[in-house]
């Protein structure tokens, strides 16, 4: 596998191929929430790593390496806290309509779509606690899924997100190596911790080379705003309950165990981009996905036996790339977010950081 000097950076989870991403959201009339759906066609090998003290998930036990089902047909990332898990039912309904799922009978229509889900807490951020995603959000997002998407910021599950007291959102990033290996990520950032270093007014992940050092006026504006939150003079829309969720994916064949490790190491990227992370009010959850259709369960074991250094070295490069793209995706989520009436975004507070950008 090529090293980082042979890498091309891009910006979409779908860069790995064989994945579609769709969004649906509502704003106004009490709503400020949404759902993002990742569809994997006839299925992709997947694992998950759940951290933080307050996760909200569905169908994650099926991803344990020792369990029967090997592939998932979709992943749902959604607002609405535990209520929002109902969005996954809408995705299941849509996939069943397409005869996509785990076969359980002789008829091609007898399928059970495997659709894990994870949620963020955004209840009440639109003004009405009861306005949250349901099955219709999932179905609409699934219908809108496309293999060509670069929508980021205030979209889908990121519509009601916040991070460290400012607007959070949805971000993506990818790396393409010269030998054809692709690793990509999608993150929904709704964290207690901040993506922005308050001392520099720049992201902790300084790989965002397009940003300039914010002006003294902007740094003062940001620090005054954050100080007002600490002093209680500004009130946020809902209680401080949070979570960052997302997906890392590769076009390389991985086993379920390797997908779990892929997700686990991606949490390192989360912790680089968001400080602090994995707190009691967070429910940070990352899914690791291999879109390759080859089943590697036995082949990977045999390869490791023949060459105990070859397979681990190959995996190490993918794991490291997963952490890097997830960190970038978390940062992109905040950089591309837009303000609401009650919550500013980073670009509003520090516009000079973008002065060389359109």
C-alpha cells in the first residue's frame, strides 16, 4: 500500500464506491432535525465501536464478530435521540420494497434488511420537543440516496447539531492512495467538546490548510461568545446532551473483526478533532464498513498464518487513514455549518479565517 506521499484528498463518503448517501430534514414549525442514510446495495461487511456515556443505537449487537449476519444493507444516522431510532424502520421498509435484505425464505421477497442506527440528541432545538424524526424521515432519506454527493454542513442528521456551543453539522472526507486503496468518512458532530481551539480560534485538526489565522477582532468575538456561554448570559436551545456519530469506509476487503477495529481506531481521529471527547453526556458511535464484495473471513486468516506481518501492515495503513479522514470529516462538519437564529456558526464568528475562499 502506498504511503501518505501518494495520497489524493477528496470529500465524500461515496468516494469508496458501492455506497449511496441520502438526507432528509425539516426546519421550522418546531422542527430542526434530520436523518442521514448510508445504503450499501446488496450489503457490506460492517463493525461498530460505541463509546461515551450516553449512546443511542439500534441493531449494533448483530455487528459483533461472533454473530451470524455478515453484511448490513444500510446505516442510519439521525437526530431525535432514542425517538429518532424509528427512522431506521422507514429505511427497512424501503429496502424491503426493493427486495434487499438478509434472505430468510425461498421467495426473493422474504428478506430482512439489516439496518443499524445511531442517534444524536437534538430534541427541542427547533422549539418543539415533539418534532423529531420518525420512519418517514428514514424512508425519504433512502429514496434520495445517491452515489454522487458532496453536501456537508447543515444537512441531514447535522441540521440540529451543535458542537462546543456553536453550530455542528455533517462532514465528509476521503483519501485515495496511488495503488487504488480508498478510505472515506462521514461524521455528524454534535459534541460537548469543541472542534475549535479557543486559543487560536482555529480547528484542533490543523490539516485544513485553506484556513487563515483569524483576525484579532474575530478571535475576540469568538472568545466573548464562548465566555458568555460559560457565564450563563446566553442560553442554548436544549440541554447539554450530545454525541458524535459516523461511518468510516474502505473499498478493501475486511472481515467483521477488522471492520470493528477500523471503527475503533477511527475514534482516535474523533479525539484529535474534538476536545474533550467520549464524555458521559456523549454517545460517540462509529461504524466501520468494507464495500468490497469478497468474503475474506477464511482468506484473511490463512494470509495472516502464512505471512504474519503482511496482513497487519496492510491493515495498519487502512486504520491510520480511517482515523485521519474521520478527524477531517469532524472538522469539515463545523467549518461548513450555517447559523440558525439562536446559534452562530464558526464562519459567522470567524469570517476572516475564510478570507482566501469564495
